[in-house]
C-alpha cells in the first residue's frame, strides 16, 4: 500500500512543489529530485514493487483459504471457494493498491513523497536490473511504433496549408484553418487568464466601491469572491448595475450576482465552447482538483484561438504584455502565457515542449531552464533562443527579454 501511495504522491507533484524540492539540500530531497528526473525508471520501479506485493497478497489469501476449506471440510464447495477467493482478492487489491493510496497520495503528495522516498530507493536498487531492461524494451517499442506510424501529423497539415495559401491575401484564412485543426487539442489551461491577472471583487464591499472597480477595470463581467479568490461565489455583470447607479451604499447589490460556471483545468476548449453555447454564458472559472481557483476563460479567449486576436474600441495598447524591439528582440512580462509567446514570435507551438514541463507562463518556462529564481542580468539559452532576465526579485520573475539568434 505504501508503494502505491508513494506512486500517486510523486506523480501528482506540481511544478511549484518540484521547484521547492530542488531548493532543498537534504539527502532525501536529492534522491527524490533524481527520481523525478527519470520518470520512466521510477515508473518501472513502482510497477515491479507493486506487482511483487500483489503476488504476495495472492499467495497469502490462497494459503489462508486453502487451510480454512480443508480444516472445515468445505473443499467440495468448489464454486463458493473460487468466488470468495476472487471477491476478497479483488477488494484487497482495489482498496489497498488503488483507492486508499490514490486518496492519501494525492491529498498530501509532498509529505508522502518525502516520507516514502527511502522505501522507493530500496526497491529501485532491488529491482534495478529488471527495471533497466523494462525501460530499454519500452523505448525500443516506442521507437518502432513511431517509425511504423504513417499518421498525418498536425505539423504536416500546417505545411500543406502554408503551401496552398502562399498568396498574401489568403494568410488570414490559413491561420483560421490552422486554428480549427488544433482547436480540439487545446485545454483551458493553455488559454486561461491566470489568477494573478484576474480582476475580482470581495462580496463584502459597498456599491460605490464596486462601481469604482468596474469603471477602473473596464470589464463587463467580474467574478465575486468570499474571503479569498479560491471561493468564487458568482459573477457580477456591469449592465445589471446600470439601473442602480444612484443608489446609496446601503443597497444590496449582492442580489444581482449570477451563478459562476466552474470547469476543470483539463477541459478541452471545444467542449467549453459547446457549454458556453448551451448555457448562454460567456465566462468560466477554472479550478484545480481541490476546488482552488486557477484563472478564468471567456468566450472571446476561445474564439481567438480560431480567428486570431479580437480587438475592440476599448482595448488599451498599453496593456499588451510585450514590446517588439526588432524582428529578433522582444521584451515580455514574465506572466505572459507560453501560447501567446508562440503567437507573437510566430513560431510553432511545440518549440519549448521539451523543457516547459507543466508550466504555462514565460516565468514557469524560465524556472524549468534554471531550476531556481534567476537574478537580474542572468542569461539562459535554449536552442536559438536567449532569455535575459531584465527584472526579478526574491520571489518572482517580472520581465524577460527574448533574443532570437
């Protein structure tokens, strides 16, 4: 059971927790970091260890049942014997290998990862010859399947579209076609506005304070929270406040709050678009597995993935998170989404896949490269891209310059 808990704990660690582990100097953290860097080897160790214990449970229950049936002269009831043995084995494996480890491992993943790392280290040494062979065979099979695959890739389709839309007047059409092809594979995490950029209001503020925030933000829909942004209670629409502009602060504006629509971070945007259409809403709140708020996505964000950026008369150029110096030099806010960087630099949307890990922003990408918060003036390189840290403090990266070599 503890091996299964460790498996679910380690493989549910997020990028922030991994960064925290890398900063620690104690031996168990270093061992854990080494395992995280070799996920295939780690997974093979877990599989062999769990299989080893499953066989132990099977042998133990077989011995106990055989002894009980022989001692109680029930061996003639062969059908009952097989059914009970199957039922108890199934329940034992289900509860002690899957359900309980999944709950405890994911709920307290960092704690269990640290506590059980020496147990994993022991099994890694014990099964090392087998796990190495297992990884080699798995990689050979993967390579063989890749070589034999004749499926048309999204990159092939992109090239075909470019070749058939060489005319400058058709470039916009080609971008829409590319957006439609990728549409079903994009998750809300790739296009959402992260929580640090979300404008939200406390449910306890007065009407005058609310009107001031609506005016300053310029948004037509604003999330409303209680105590913290992790407890979104609904959405307030600016148009609903128009009839009450002359009311005093005693007015109960909270009665105008509309229910919020919550979606998981893994939801695909084509499914989200269908939800928007069916429910006739324009905004969704993105939550993690524990119900915490990760960000928001609007109907406009979804449509922009197909037709490109939508500008209206209220968009402020000063709010754009990048500055183009020339064709090879750009300055970005570190919070800028990696997906937006692809668009600005006009590069393929898999350029940084090898290093980005679970990161969604430029700051996360830099942390993946450096494994720690860099200092101002630090320069990092990946392929033909230089990342120069223009502004940073002890807790976060603020601005980054990208130089294309």
